[in-house]
C-alpha cells in the first residue's frame, strides 16, 4: 500500500500537539500506511508548499498565521470557514481538488456539548483575534442572547461587532479594563494569549458558571485554576484541540468516527511529558 501523508503547517509549529493526536487516531484505526508530520511554514512559503503537494497527500491542518492566507490557494471553501474567513483544515481529493474547512467552530460546540452545555442565555468573549471570531460563530449556534466581547482597542471593538453582524450574533463590546465583569456571565470563552487573563483570577465569582479557556500549555492557567477552586466548570484548550482534530481525521480519512478517547489520552500524556 502506498504511503498516505498529512501534516500540520504553521509558524511557530514546534509546540503543536496535532501530530500526537492524529498519529494516535491512525494507530487506533489501523491506518498503518498513514503518516502525519509538522512543517514550519510561514505565509511566504505557503503557496510553494501547497503547489508541490503530490497525490500521496490527503490533508493539511493549518495554524497561525496561515488560516486566512491559504484561502486563495484552494478550489473551494465550506460555508463554515467562509463565515469567519479562516481555514484550519484542507482535504485533498482524489481528483486533485483542495477543499478548505474550519473545524474549530464545530469543535467548540462539541466540547461544550460534551460538558452538557447545549444552550446559554448570554456569554462573554475575552479577546478579539481569530479564535474569538470562531468563538462567535460557535456562539451563534448555542447562545440565545447577547455576547459581550472585552477588547483592548476601538478597532478591535469595531471588528467584533462586524463579525457579530455577519454571524447573526448580537455583540456588545466593552473595554478590557472592565474584563472582571465578564466573569459573571454563564459562559466565558477566553481566547487570549498566555498570561493575558492572569490578573483576572482573583475576581472569579463565588457562583462561577462555565469557563472555556482555549489555552492548553501551560495548564491550568491561573484563571482556570481559580475558576475550579470556586466550583465552576472549566473546559480547556485540549478539549477544543481534540474535538477539532477528531473532525479533521474524519474528513481526511473518510472514516465516520475518529477515536476521541484515544486521541485525548495521547494529548494528555504528551502534555504531562513536557517540562
């Protein structure tokens, strides 16, 4: 059997857990001919890399800064990816077509559903980057009321309101200096880089709802640890990473059910092994 290839691309990429998760899936599914690698690729190198892909390639995972840069290189993009102008998954068909999708959005929804969260009356989003737009898209499926986005600049505020209009989500924006008030929301999604929310940890309310912190290394974040101490439910970045990877494996292999438990166990073991 010929070798079938897949990989994750991005810059920086050394920290990525995607190879661990996808390889665990291949082992569990008996896909001995499949391989999954990582490549340090920036926006300038991406067109050449994609153009050189041969028929042995089944798919790509994309992380920053490539989620938007890849779109002009594709033959088609799903409605989900088009909604946020971000592709994190490329499937290469037998006919040679390159099709883009975004599994972050359904991955967020699946991670929440796994913890019993099907609907929320309102929510707060900390941050305004690419992950925040995916969070808004996910909230468009489960939030019946207003989403408040806490941001650092007027430009970011304007951008989040535009995303809300595009996605059909009523978005109110507030300054980052008031971010402590976000913690009273029934669902808080933190999409900011490591260290950004640390100062909010002392402000976690006694009756904390659910925190979805998209970071996974280091874990727990100070905010997540404080949230747990107050008895609130915490969903971490590994939950998102695993659920979006499950969808990637299913799309790339064409198999109906990727091994969620085995992939999560592999990811947890890899994180424990890190310094």
